[in-house]
DNA sequence: TAGGCCATCTGGTCCT
DNA sequence: AGGACCAGATGGCCTA
C-alpha cells in the first residue's frame, strides 16, 4: 500500500511552519534542512516497512486476503518464536532421537498449516482463542535465554 | 459514520 | 553539526 498524503508532497513540505535558519537566518536554509530530514524519515520508515513485510512472509498468517497489521505481526512473531523454542526444548527434554519427530513438530508450526483459519473472522474471539492456545506467549513472562 | 490502520510531518533527544 | 531515532499530531483510506 503506497499512500501519498495529497496535502503534503515532498517538495512542498516544511513551508507551513517555516522558521529562520539558526546559522544563516534565512528561511530557505531552514526549509531545506527540514525537507531533507523529512526525506530521511520517509526512507527510514520505508526500511521499517520492508522489514515488516519480510517478517510477515515468515510468520503464520490468517489468510491471503488480509495481511497482519504491524502490531499483530510483532505479536505473531513473538508467539511463533516461543512456539518453535518450546518444540526445541521439548525435543531435548524427551531426548527424542527421531528426526521424524522433530520434522512432525515443525510441520505443525509451518505458516501454510494455518490457512484453515482463514475463514475465521479477523480478530474474532475464535481467532484470539486460537492464538492463545497455540502460541500462549505472555509478555510478562518473557525470559530471554542466555 | 466511527474506529482501526497507516503515511507523513514535525520537534525533541541522543549519538557519532 | 548532522544524522538517526522516537513519539505526538494530523488527515486519508477502508471496513463493519
């Protein structure tokens, strides 16, 4: 989604709150630096959004029709990581020798295996319940393994 | 139409 | 000093 705010184009922004340049005293210098800062900020946010897109690609999705919001992407990534971590820990605890067992566990958390939930309403109680039962991550309980 | 989500601008703060 | 990062404000788009 490439949205461009019509009232603020890149070349005209900054002129609204024009102030004098601290060094030269010219409004042009101030405006130029503000515009440069705006451009950098746009670029930075684009980089951030690119990172979000890459994260969405590797995280379980509810369906193809609607992508996760940024907040939901972060929450899902967090829960997904915890689920994978749990699989590894369980595998070690059970001293599982079988490669098959590990493969089976990973199959369960592959994104494509969540497509069956695409019919569930987005953000519905069902979806939320599923979220918590499958990825019962709680922010308060986060412990970073050392 | 209200609410959620988002892009953009902006000023402040921190860092190099 | 200039750039990176952040948070608040603003306003557009979309959906229920």
